[in-house]
C-alpha cells in the first residue's frame, strides 16, 4: 500500500440519531465541536437527523411528515386524480 495516503485524524466518533436518541460509535474524520461521554470515554459527537434506527424503510413504520400542510395544499391544488 502507498504510505501517507490515509488521513491522520481518523478516530472513533459517536453518531447520534436526534429523532430517537440512538447512538453508535464508528471511525470517522468528520469534524465536530461537541463531545459526548460514553462508557467513561469522551468522543466527538456528530448529530444525524435520520439513521437506520429511525428511517421508515428499515423500521417498517411508514409515517407521513407533513410540514405546514403541504399535502393538503397539493390536494387542494391538483385534487384527486383517481376520481373520474
């Protein structure tokens, strides 16, 4: 293998799913200003919006996230296309 091609700051990092507070530790070069203590050790913390623990595809739970009535706006504008 070639020498000196890998980053020097490759270290364990905690990734936290903000929707359900699940955490996991993996190695990464991602920068973080926050830290978290897990099992007596301090790690950099990377916050994630969605992971396999909260994504509907992996959990099997389909949820409709409707921000500011976007679905209702769409239905009002275009109506129900299945009706004839």
